[in-house]
DNA sequence: ACCTGAACACCGTTCAAGT
DNA sequence: ACCTGAACACCGTTCAAGT
C-alpha cells in the first residue's frame, strides 16, 4: 500500500505539501510557519527536517507541486482547439481570475520574487499559458509578430487584474474584461 | 535649524525613512531588518522604538512618505494637458515602468497585501494615476463608460508588465507597449 | 527628548538520542 | 526510516536607566 495518505503515524513529504496548501488557502502567505505546520500535522519540528533541508527547500517543493497542479488545470487549454479563439481567450481569462485557488496563485508569485526555484516554477507555468494565448491570436488570423504583441498585452492585463483586485473580481469587472478582449481582437 | 538631516547625534523619524529607502533600493524587501537599519544609522534598537511603535508602524510611515513622493512624481501628469492623449498615455506608461525607483514600487505593492495601512497608501496612489489615464481616454473622445473600461485595462496591463518583468523592461517590450496603446486607442 | 543595554518571545535550524 | 527533545541563533519588542 504505497502512496496512502498519512497511514498511521508516519508522514510523507506529500503530507507536508498538502498541509501547506491548506494553510496558504486559509490564511495566506505569512501564516505558513513551521510551528503552524507541526501543530496541524501533530508532530515536532525535527520531523520536518527529516523530510526537507530547510524552509526554502520546502517552498520549492510546494511550488513545484503547485506548478504540476497548475499544468493539469490548464492542460485542457490545448483541448480547447474546437472553440473559437475568442471563446478560448474568454475561458482562459476566467480560469485565471476565477481561480478557486486564487490565494495560492498569488502566494506563489510573491515567493517567486525572492526564491529562484519558485520563480522557475512560476515562469514555466506562465510560459504555457502565454503560448496558449498567443496560439489563440494566431488562430484568429494575426501574423506571428502581431499575435505575440497581443498575447503579451492580454497576459499582462490578466496578471494586473489579479494583483489589483483585493477580492475575487465582480460582475462589473467581468463585463469590462470581455469588452477588453473584443478590443484586443479588432484589427 | 529645524529639518536638518542627522545633525550631530540625534535622529529624526525621517532619517529612519531615508535609511529604509536606501536599503530597499539596494537589497529589496527582505533586507529591511531592524538590525540592518540600526547598523546603518549607528544606533541601537531601542532608539527605533522611541520613534516608531513597531515595525508595522514604521512600514506605514515608509509607505505614506513613498505615496507623497509618488504623487509629486506624477503631479506633472496633470500638467501634461497640452500633449495629445496618446502622448500622455505613453508618458505615463514609461513613467510607471521606467521608474528608477522600480524596486521601491514593487516593495510597496507586496506590503500592501499584508498591511492595511500600506494598502491604503498604494490604493490612493493608484487612484490618482487611474484618474489621469481615464481622463486621457475621455479627451480622446470616448464616452465615460468606454473610457473607464479602457483605462482599467491599460492600467492593469501596466501593473502586469511591472510584475512580469524580472529586469527593467527592454527596447523590444517598449515597442510592444506602444503598439498596445495604439490598439487601445482605436475605436 | 533621545538613546543604551539587557532581557525576553518567537521562530527557523541542528543534532544526539529514541523506536 | 521516521521522529522526539533540547539546544541554539536570529530578530522583533519591552523597559528601566542614562544623558
């Protein structure tokens, strides 16, 4: 019985990751303290250091696992080929901003600033999305150069919306984003 | 002789602020430690606590001072009225992203996430810029609703560009941003 | 009014010892 | 192989005492 979660006493590295997600989602970045993790898992600090070299390594592991989740979530962007480019862009925007794991997404981007390993995970994840966005513009009939410029702009706007909103975006903003996409698709 | 800087031994609150700017600009957010500040100013920690209640209060003061600098820097946005709306937008973009105090700007936005007082300063500063951007679109002949939507989008894209760039933006990105503005001004 | 010095609490890290 | 327990270093905070 491998891969079972927390069977009996002993923990796996993944148990620590899951606990980290939960804390981040509940109370944000600054709540992710060693003590907090230990209480939640019912072990002492020493246990942590058997699984991870230090906090930096743990964050890297968390980020790496997150990037994989992220990729799985966005894998279906590729399967969106049957939709019109316009519909695809709309889907992607919504999926970025409507994120139930909205607070996770932002936590990762903050860490990325100070932690190179996390930065690499985020960059890789971003790259995939940017590719999909660029692809949509190419399918909409723009040449490579024009598609690149428009994709960068739309992606930047998406990230900007993410950072500017204190709460998950409301209906009014949703409508504005749709009109923004219309604009970006005019030639 | 009031307002003199660090005349002889005694410090003013502003001396602490200036030291904070210097550290942030040199080595970023996580370098701003009490010890670091004290060594730089040649005093002990106790001195800090005479001027500020705690680190949170100090950060608020820093943010507030920054917001005033920010406003002074952007005050001339208003004096830009003689320029064409297009030129004004270009100026504002460049001024946001070309910022010599680029690392300060990002530090403030990161704090804003956890510190309500800092958040207020940043929001106020953002509000001014957004107003100027919206005004430019209104002057370009868009009705209030359309100007609002376009201003929000351009502003979000600006913030997004800011967060996505690891280094100050290069020439290629500059060109893409100009083309993006052209697009946003088409009707 | 402004600062020192010493104490304390919090939290990440180490490590010898346990099962 | 996985964890405990106790120690330590780092850093923010307090406060009585100095000038």
